[in-house]
């Protein structure tokens, strides 16, 4: 999604803004631009396409000035063209804005402004908004923005500057994240922490309905009713190196290889070995409340939805609580049956996914308790839920989610363990699960050490037009995740199915061009999965088997076999998914795809 960065202070703004936009590239975008106030007025540069196009323009004419705003746009209203790129200006071209989100009543405001003589140069809702601010401007940018925001519906993260007030940035948030960076005699605004980290770690998170007024002397937070709100300054723990590639060819590869560590960071401090349970105090649920739960609904999107499905198996199997998993986009518009004895768990790497946030708000409205399993600290979902667990997987920059997925499954295991011990899991069973959790980082490393084998395997399937991923039980969601990884970064059409469903339709697709990836750890349904393999083999399909042991039978059935370490059945997706992530990565690289920023995708989907 779009990215915002703004700067006011003693230094030249343009370079800081462009560097900030580079840090925001991972969010996905299709045009970029900056505005700087210099001694003569506003200077704006913008270009469709990648940041390099903007940089080419800047190479010829760098704007000078010590206050400015910059934006990477991911098109919503209007095509990804230069006129539609941000910043946009008001009718008099004295105020500039950058905007993440959507102004829903832009159409009617535009008509009203056209009747008053305004003319527009873009198709965007954002230009309409800044014209409205210009219309209200009477010498105070802050007041004009506040007045305009009372008139608009929709979601926004906004930053305005004006050539009439060359010391002020006015920012506002509703539904789209923004944070203020507090430096030494300089201040920043950004849509996430990545552009701030090389300048400051001190940040103030804005909440919905709040505005930030940044000047050279300080900052002030307010809302539309109150002139000043006191908010805490938070310290960001992630350092810049953590968001850089660290020697790997792509962020995705780096993040796949970080999993032994990121997974341990999720588990660290939560395992109570003696008692065979987990300590997850952040859930803010008493033992009594947990015992009284009737059911659990887990809601999420995409990869996070796949981890939710694994959570369903874990919670039902271990804690014997009925669980339903809902796409957040569906849940939010249904009439869901939830009440105060329902626990609604929202899972989100970014903590900003619009549908997941809306689903959680809907659940809260209906009296359910909500918890979040979220990676990004201070994100909106993390702040709105009643309790939760931070994944502590570290920043995930590659658009395709990898380490967040394994950490989500680990966090679900922590929740399931605590709930199960309060209901019907014995201490010995609890200790057994903990032992297996503790072994996982080393097991993941064992699989990562075999990356060259997977790379060679990927080489053989690089021209496949389609692929199937099959698994049973808890590895069915892992199969869905393997298919999603492959399709989103390599653009090969891939589907995941429960293995036995194959004969109810997908088997018709199988021919010698079709790789069929089986997830078949040695679990309760292992023998049945082998029969499914036999069926594929009989029809000429190319079988890739992920198993615990490449024994003679598997060797007979599979064209390629990969052995992974044995773990607790319910934890096995954390291991089976690793070769699938690597497989998708290597296939996509061989096909020349942009692995970290696949076409049409954004890291954080903050519009519905
Ligand atoms: C796929 C992927 C997406 C996200 C989905 C939800 O690799 O990353 O499917 O999982 O957009 O995002 P979060 O977890 O940030 O809510």
C-alpha cells in the first residue's frame, strides 16, 4: 500500500524524503513524488513507475528546502499515472498533500467544488480533499485541515504542507497508520517506522481521529475536538540492519533463513516447562474466563488465514473448544453469531489489514473478547484488541509472508497450550508439546541446510504452467500456503487441496507437466496420503514428496523426495512449509520475477 514520509528540521528535506521512500518501497507502489517548500514556494516532483523515475527527475532539478513530504502511491482512485501521483495541490497551488486511504464522499465534494469554480488535474480523491482544505484556508493550515476533515468520510493517513506556513506539517489519521518521529531538533511523519529508523527510534503512534502538528520547535497531537492530547513517546527496538537485506539476494530469502531465530523469538519467555503450559499474560484473560469460553472464531486474510486454519486443528485437538475460521472480509459483512463467551482471535503480520481490523471491531461491538496475534508493534490491530501476543518475528519486508507465518503458528500453539492445560491436557502432554516446540528452531535449520537440494528441484519445475499442493489434516492448510507462495511470486497457477479431495475434480488436471507436491509427514493419515500419491503417479503426474523418511515406498512413488525432521503432528506445518517457501522462491527467481515486490501486490492491505 501507499507510503508516507515527511520531514521538518534544519537539514535539506529532499534527500531525506527520497531515502525514506526507498525504505517504504517494500509496501508496494506504482508512482512516487515529493513536495518541498523552498524560499519561493512549493516545489513538486513526481513520476509514475518506480522510484528510479523520480530520482531521474531529481537529478536534473533537486528542490531545496528544509520541510517536505514524500509519497509512494498504490493506485486506488485513478490509474497509476504521473498526474495521479501524490503530492496533490489545492486550487491556488499553495497547499500540498499526500494521502494513504480513500475519501469515500470525494465524488459529491468534487461536484460542489466544481460548482464553485475549482478545476482538477487528476482523477484522485486526494486532490479533491486538498482543494477542500484550500477552500477553508484562512491563515491556519491546522484549522483548515481540521475543518475539512469534519466534512469527509473514509480512511486516511495524511500530511499537508503549505508555502504560506513554511515551518509546519499537519498530519491526520483515520484508519491508515501514521507515526511521528521525534528527532534531535527535527521531526518526521511516516506511515511506518522503516523510513524513520536511521534518524530516530523515538516515535508517537497516532490513533484514529488524531492530528499531529509538526514544527521546527516541536510537535503537538490533537483531535478534532481537543487542542492538545498527551501521548507517550515509544522506543522502537528494531534497528536499521534488521530491515536491510543483510547480504541475501532478496528480503524473502533472508526472512526464510531467519526462521530458526524468529520462531524462537516468538516462543522465548512463554514456555513453562515444569508446569507443561505457556505463559501468555498479554492475552488479558483470567483462567476463569478461559474456562468459560464457548467457542473461538479466528479471523484473518491470506497467509494469516492459513495459520488460522492450523490454529483450528490445534485448539480443537488440544483444548477441545469449537473453533471456526473466517475470512475477515466475509466476517465483517455477515451477521456473525458471537457474544461475550466467544473469543475472537485476529491474526495479522502487519496489524493494519483493513478487513481484519474491521472484523475485530465488529466482534467487539457484539461483545466478544478479542485478542490479536500481530507482528508489528504498535499497529492498529495490536492497539485495538483486548489482549494478544506479539510475534516478535522482526520486520517482514518481502511482500510474500514467510517468517510471520511460522511465528503465527507458534503463537497459536502457545494459546492452545494454555487453554488446553486449563481444560483437559495433562501435564505430561503439555511438557511433550513444549519439548517439540523447543526443538523446532534446530529442525528448521536442518531443512534450510538443504536449500541447494530444493533449488535443484525448483530448476526442474520452472516451466510448469500449474501445480497442485496436497496435504491432509493439519497439513492441508500448509498445502494451501505452499500454493499461495508459489502463485503470488512466480505467477504459476497453483492450488492447494486436502489430498483426498483430488479425486473429486482436480485429478482431471494431472498430466506429465503437472508437479504435485505432497505434504506427508509420518502422521495418522500418512498411509492414506501414500494412496493419493499412487493415484497421481498412475496418471503421469510428477510427485514431489515432503516426508519424514524417503523410504523405499516413497522412493517408488515420488519423482523427488525430501526428508524433514520429525516433530509433534500438530506442529508439523512449521516444518513442511519451509521447503515450500524455498521452492516458491527459487522457482520465482529462475523465472525472473520480482520476488520481493510481486506485481499487483502490496505488503500491507489497508483498503478493503
Ligand atoms: C501472502 C501474504 C498475504 C497476507 C495478507 C494478510 O504471502 O503476505 O496473503 O498474509 O494480506 O496480511 P496481514 O497478515 O498483514 O494481515
